[in-house]
């Protein structure tokens, strides 16, 4: 578990299914991040038990009530959507619409970055965002990620479409400079 001023980043639990469904059924959340809106609480439970049931994938919960309102995770090496060595990781995240614009994802992202670089000794972190996902771009920029390259006409099997994806990166050395 990772803690910030306002958040708990903790493993997902089966009891989070109702909260996950509540936020992930919103059409403004999943499709912009590259996955379809959830159709039922049972689907959300299945995602908790399969996709979210891995090391370094966290429920983003408010410290005040411990209710899951989003997700953040590190996908290392072969588990990433990018071709990465085991010494690097992709960061994936989303948060429910009522919490947009409050700086919660940058807060969670900074905690995960600290954990990745200091505890896991990751050499670089990568993030992607689709061309129309301005919120994700802003979160990455606030945390020091630098545009690395753009992939045009990237096939997204979850949405069965093609998208432009911008890919950002921050190395451990770059992150350490921001901490000085």
C-alpha cells in the first residue's frame, strides 16, 4: 500500500466491484483511456479478479473513506503494452469523472513514481495517452514525463479501432533531478 496526503493506493478487493462499476460504466472514462465502459458489476468483479489482480496494480481510494475511485498501476517489462525490458515499466491510470481536475492522479502518479524508482529500482517509466485525452497529457506533464514519440494509427483491440498514441517517458536520472 502507498499513501499520499489524500489517497490510499492499495490492492483491489472483490468488495470494490460496486465502486469500480459505478465509475467505470461512465462512457467518459474508459473509451478515452482505450477500454470499453463496464456493462455490469459482475464484469467489474471479473476485471478485479483478473486484470487488476497483479503486483503493482492499485485501487486509487480517498484516504477519508477508502472507496476505490480509480486505478493506477505499473506494468513491468513484458506485462507492458509497450516493448520494454524488465528494468522499465509503463504507468497506467484512470479516475472517475467526479474527481477530474482535483490533482488526484498527479498525486497518485508521484507516489507510484517514487515507489518505482526508489523501491523497485526501475530505470525508466513510460506513459501513453491517446490524442484526444488532454487530461492524461496534463497529468504526465505535471509529473515530469517528456514526450518521447507518437505512434499513428495504433490498433486498439479493446475498442477495435485505430488511434494516435503519444508516448512519454521519464528516466530515474531525470526524476532524481526533479527531487533535488
